[in-house]
């Protein structure tokens, strides 16, 4: 009854009971975020492209760095492979954390923070004296930083667009392919000129540019528009009734209202004043549990109740087991065939260039109303899986260049489509959390996929079996996605009937 007194005293004052004209006018409006679908959105897209060019360019060129680490520290391939595995795994596993932080603090803050952490990780790695210290500095620090940069960039671009969302996402994501194309020869020259220590030192300075680019992700300001009168009246009646009949439950009603309407503008001044009075009292155990529940809602674990989302996550797990094997081991595989190292490193550039072109084209294609994005996803996975299985059959440099070009195009399809596919299957409001959970499954699988491939090399003396395993795992991922459309339609029918 702590709030009863303020309410009764207000009821005796005619000035407080009768809303002013300004209050009535304000209650007729609401504030929503409207994507510009162009304009400044293209500046954000360009900044995101350059940010991914740097972060993913360094990440996907790690095959060259790992090759030098093996020679510097004189350790087996399987042990060195753990570094990339930890880097990529921690990057992807940190996706849900990056998503939750983005929901709380905004995309710009998270990207800048990740950039600073990544620069520190690369800088400290340049002074490493053993392979064990690199597991933390290069594996954990740089990996987590890359996750804090990648997830907000990929998801954040979509908030600036509506009709051109897939195209903008594809353009931003082509920064990963362009980065591989640019940084493969750059890192090769840095390693040849400054050794591994000097190369990591220079890369740490380059990585700081992500903080500058991330600062351009300015949050969109909500725009004022007229509210539906009937909906407002019902909400006001419901909240005011609860505040009079059961004053102690008013704060709960307000919290639920804010969660459901995504922190919209409060209905009017009277509700705001009542809320401040009610919430000024002591916080009991029940309110503490509610706050904890609100924090957990940032992660949206309820997505795992969806059979559609579970299938996507399982498919993502098997996909990631073999997805990065070509990026890490293709150069080493080529040099083992007798191809010069500088020409072998160019294969990564071919993958990057074709991947960049493919992301732009597939982003444009996914925006077309007659295109089925699930079909595009399945085709991309299937082609990539078959190609990797056939990689050991490509016994000349020309054939490996052809393999790299086609693989880049196929892999770009799935990379661009996944965020768009999640929006169509789960609703765009769930893309940020859904995509971050999907990245977590990517990361868990990557932690084992790359080291297993390295172990297979140490056992058999070549990378053939590693490519067979990687391609088969990706092909299995495609097969899991084939019935995804049927599962999603069945789930929507069940939800509508209940």
C-alpha cells in the first residue's frame, strides 16, 4: 500500500486528475525507428565494409601466419592449428555476448571496444616467446575482439535498410572477401620483411582503424508519428486500473509494457510520475528476480523453443567443422605439391576476390521477390561441400586457382544469405540474437574442426583426408537444411492454431 497515498492525494487535486491538452496531444503519438533505406545508411555500409576488410582480412589470412609460427617455434601442425581454432572459436562463441552488449550499449560502442581489445591482442602477440602464450594473446584476446567487431557490423547494417537490406548486407560482407584478397599478399610481404614479430606489431596498428570506422555507426533517432487511438486507450485504461486496484503491481505492469513495446515512449506524464513514486521504494526479492529475468531476455534463449532455429543451429555446427579448412590449409597443401609459396598464397587472394564479387551479387539476388533464399543457402552449401571433397583431385596450380574461384563464389552465397534467412524464418526482430547464437555453434565446431584437420595431416602426411572430412561435413549441413522450409511452415501453423 506504499503507493496508495500518493494516488489518493493526487485524486483530490483536480489539476492532477485532469490531463492537460499537451498531455492529451503527446499520448496520441509514438516514437519508432524508421530505416532511411539509403542516405547515411550507405555511409554505414561503406564503413562496415572497410571494418570487415581489416578484421576478417587478418583473420582469414592466418594460414600464412601459422605456417611461419610452425617454423619459428618448431611445433607440429596440429599444435599450431589450435591457435587459429581458438581465434575463430572464441570469435564466434562471443557472438551472443556481442549481441547482448549491442542491445544494451549500441553497435558503435561494442565495435570500438572490440577494436581496442583486438589491437592489444595483436600487439602483445608480437612479444610472445612461446607458442603457449599465443593461445591467450592471439587466440582469446584477438578472437573475442573479432567477435565484438563482426556481429554488430553484420547485424547493424540491416537496421539502416528495409527494401535494400540484403544488398547492403552483401556489400558490407564483401569486405571479408576483399580483406582476404588484400591482406594475403600484405601479410606475406610483412612476414618476409619484418618476421612474425614485426608483422604482428604492424597489424595491431592497422586494426585500430576499426575503432574509427565503428564510430560511424551512429544510432538512428526515433521519429514521431500518430498512435492508434484505440490501442492507446486500452493500454491507458489497463495500466491506470492496475495502479488504482493493486498499487504494488503497477511497476510490474510498466516493466512488462516496456519490454513488449521495445522501450517506446511512456504513455503520458501521469504514468511516468506514478512509476517513479512506486519504484522509489525498497527492492525486494521479487523485483530482483524480475531484473535478472530482464537481463536474460537480452539473450533471448526462448529462440531455442523454435524447431526451425534448432535445425539452423545444428546445420551451422556441421558446416563450421569444415568451413575454414580451405582458408587455413590450402596454402600449405599447395606448397606441399611443389608450388612456390608466393603463388600458393595467391590462392587465398583468389578466394577473397571471388567471395567479394559473390557477396555483392548474392546480396542483390536475395532482394529479388522471386528468389527463394533457403534454396540459395542449400545450393551454396552443397556446391562448397562437393568442391572441398574434390580438392585433392586438383593436381595443378591452374586447377587449384579454379577451385579457389568457385569455392569463393559458393561460400559467399551462404555467408550473405544466413542473416536474411533468419529474418524470414524467425522475424527480423530476432535476427541479432539468432545470428549470434548461430555463430556460437560455428565457434564450438571450429574449436575441433581445424585441429582435427591438422592431426589428420600429421597422421597421413598430407591434407587429403582433412579435405574429405571437411567437405563431407559441409555436405551434411546442406542435407540438414533441405527440409527447413517444411519445418518452418509446420511450426507457424502450430503456433497460429495454439
